């Protein structure tokens, strides 16, 4: 199937966020710590897709979509998602 076009990355970390394939994400599969991956439901599709791909690659991740939010999410919504995530993280 044809790959979607995306804009060139503006900085190295954008390559991860904008990944259209799994190759650049492969190294993340070795991260064992709990990781919260968030995106905004009103963010561009490429950003939501990148967050979903990263969450699917990380073996111990939680993926949260902040509905109705963009990349500049409401701080109260961020705080609620972070609080819920950290409440469920077990410390060794």
C-alpha cells in the first residue's frame, strides 16, 4: 500500500513522532520501564499515528488519547492522566 507523505522532520525527535513505519521505533522495544504515551484527539493524524505506533512498540506502555485536545493540551487534563498513570505504576 502507498505510504502517506509527511513533512520533513524539524528536529531529530520528530523522526520518532512522525514515523510512518516501524523501523525507527525498533530500538524502543527494549525499554522495560512503564511509559505513558499521550496524544490529543484533535491533533493531526500523523501525530496520533506516531504516538500509537510508539505505544504499540513499547512493551510496558499505556496509551492515552486526550479527547478534544491538540498537542497543546489542557494542563488539567494532562495532570489527571499523569496522576492516574503514576497511581498505577509499581515501584520496585
